[in-house]
């Protein structure tokens, strides 16, 4: 360990004690949910449409990427505020979604994996939809809002409708082959969870098919029918969750035909970050679960061929355009039902996804490609509609933002910041940092905690058991926006590292914008 990192390690002990005391005091202050107001008159309540898209990168026309065709999301963006620097708290489905829906960070929820339900540790939490229930709303979800295997029934007061078509693959040969492999696994004593997790079909499928022959198109049919019912029930909170562009990249052929595979640009930085710890980059374990990539090498061992990379990027692009079309259908239905003018629309992803950057594919790191995600908010009548905002915001901020937009006092325990001031004026001074984290090593022994400031990304890797500083990463976005060179080990940066370490351990409470301190 260098002298600079050793000084940070000693300083971190004091800072962590201070941060722990501040957090404990905050927890005591906001332990209980404030009394909920009486239900407002129905005519004053806006509807809420929360659209959650899995593994969606901030690469669409409205984000300056014309290569990917997303006319319907761009149409929504044109009448909304587009946040260009929104960050997930963890680049993994379950902790990211749980944090967004509870307004609490992964460390507070004690959720860092795909298996732990947030109610195991915090059974009495009031989720975002539950708060709307308390104010007289009908709440319902279609598709994936929380992690697939960990739904939260108490968040919804209307039964979750069944999606009639749940196909992942349409090709009969693919389905036959998967059935045979699954049967062989069962004969070896493997259970269904093992089969679902590790014995998957091909990474892509391109078939002549109607949109609703795949799950996301069928889910949109259900949501459109549901909107007609919800209109008659009064104010509603509809969570619409799309699976694609999550692997496998399966979509109707017409969306594949939008792109010439040979013209799709490859990642410019398809190599490991220089001087970064090897464990900072994810493995290819998710990709390796698919039959056509079962032998894929880890990013540290090799990587993909150009043909493999082009196939995956083509499939990802096709799925993004497929989901864009479904969102267009949903927004058109909202318009036809006369609901547009009284509906707040929030479009987000749970995290980003690497498409060859750092020689890697997937999420599960602290890097910009994984933690930065799209966030688009339309609030009727808000001054910032049609503008972009480059302030640092986090997915934790959605909960208090929706509270303020409908005129409610948010629960005191929330760990995000209402973005309503930004929705009115995107240029005002805002929080100086966003925070993310990811665990790595055997049994998740190392936790990497990251702070993203206006200029830098700084990551500290510490041992869970004794909190020793194992390593650090520092990237200067002014000179290295792709995060290709870790400069934490340079002696001339030791004062900068100490400053960023101090900000990291002071945490989100100290980073709040001036208007909320």
C-alpha cells in the first residue's frame, strides 16, 4: 500500500466513526413515518406512471446518440426533463430497485445481492407505492419493478395482472434444446433455481414475430387494458417494468432490421483500466450462463471476438428499439384516454450495462458505464419540461421528488433529495456528489464504495471484516472520461485522495445541495 493510501486508511477510521455517529443520530430523528395527511380531493391528485427498463444505458437520441433508434422515448424526453448524470446506488437489479422504491441506500437496507428481500431486514418500511396507497391511490404493477424473484405484494393494493405471453424464446428448436438440457440437469439432481440461473439458451434470437409474442409486448397489452380500468378508479400509481434490453437479446426481426451490424461502432476502450485492481472489473459470469457463450473468457483473461461483440451489440440495440416501441404504445394509450395532462411520468433504468467497455459485458462494477443510467421526468406544468439537467442526481431522489410533486411531506428517513427545484431550474447549485457501491471477492469480502463528483470518480476498496483499505481508484473525467487510467497511485494526487476520501465517508448527508441543508 502506498503512503498516500495508508494515510487515507488511518483517516478513514476517524471519519467512519464520525459518519456512524451522524447516521445513528439521523436514524433516531427519522425513525418513524410522519402522520399521513387526509386524502385530497380526487381532482387535485396527479396520476403516476413509473416506467422501469432493465439494463438500459443512457444512449438514445435524447442523450445525443442518434445511432440507436428511440423515437418514442425521444418524444417523451422532448416534453420532460432529461437528467444526463443520474446514478444508481448499485449496479445490480435487486439492491438498485429496492433502494429506489424505499428511498434508502443499500448499506441501510443491508442488501448487496440478488437474494435478500429488503423486508427481511426492514419489515415495516413504507415503500413509495405504499405511501400513495395511504393517500387514496390505486397502485398496481405490470412486469418487473422490484427484482423478479423478490416482489413486494404490500406495495400494491390492486392484484397484479397476469401477463399471458411469457416467452423468452420463440424458436421451437431453441425451446426443445433447452428442455432436453434442463431434463438432463434434473437427472443429475439440479433444482429449478440452478437451471434458471445457469442453464440458459442462446444470447440472441431474431424471429419474424408480432411485438406481443414476446413478454414485454404482451405486458404492454396488459398495461394498456389496465389504464382503461384505472381511469375509472381515480388517481393511480402504475409501475410498468420492462425486461429488455436485459439478456437474452430476443426481439422481433423488424427491430434487428433497423441496424446494419457491420456499421455498429465497437467500444473504443476494450481493454482493462490501467493500474486498476483486477477485481474492479466484473467477470463474465452472467454472459457465460448462455449456451453460445459458455466458454467465454473473463475480461482479465482475453475477451470476445469481434463477431461476438457485434452480435451482442446488434441484439442490444434491437431490444432497445423494441422496448422504445412498447413505451410509445403505452404513451399513446395515455394520450387517447385523456390522462396525459394529469400524469407524472418517470422513465428510469435500474443501472447501466457495458457493451465492451473495459473488455467487459454486463453490469456489476462501480464504473461510469454501469452506475450512470437514464432518468427522464415529465411533471405537467413544471418549468423545466423540455430541458436537460447535468446536475448529479441519484435514484434515491425519485421517492422524495414524487412526494413533493404531489404536495406531501416525505418520510423523514429517506436518504435522497427531492429534485423538484431542479425541475424548475436545472442550473441551480446542487449536491456535490453521487454515491455507488459494489462488493467483490470471495463471498463478497471486499466492498468498493464510490463517490462521483463533478470531475472525479473515486473508489475505496475495503475488507468487510476489518475495514482495512485494500486499494483505491481515481479517475479524472476532465482528462479521462472513459475511466481508462487509475491515477490513485500517483504521489502527486495524495492530497486529492485525502479530500475525496473525506467526502466519501462524510456521505450523502454532507453532499446535499445548499437548498436542502
